[in-house]
C-alpha cells in the first residue's frame, strides 16, 4: 500500500519522505558516510565496464550483481556505474517502478 501511495504522490512528497527517511537512518547510525574521491576517467570506465555486463537482474545473476556492486563500491566508491546497478537491483525487488 505504501509503495502504491508513493508511486502516485507528487515529487515534492517523495522528496520529503526520502529526506525524513535518510535523516532517521542517519540518527540510528545505519548509514556510513564517506567522502567519495573523484574518479579518473579510466577508473570510471573500469566501473562502467563492470556494470555494463548486466542489463537486468535475474535469479541466475543475482549473486554476481551483488558481488559486482560490492566490488565497484570498494574500488571506486559512489559513482554512476554503482547507481546503475543499484537501480537495476531495486527494480528487480520491486522497490522502485520504472515505466
């Protein structure tokens, strides 16, 4: 029900929910904040090469996707390639809906 409400809520409401949720997770110490170092072009390409192997998440490649997410985060930090794989994973688990 909550997913349905958020799906049709205006962007401003979703932004407010995200902000409050993030603040609550931070207060509980569930978020580890770290400064992401800027990536060199070659490193960014390496991260994208790892991520580009996946166009979708399936039961067959789920473990490999999670291992690649961990590898990209460990080696390159928060980058577009990591966000891409996280979005694919969220879509797979129906945490977000892509239309």
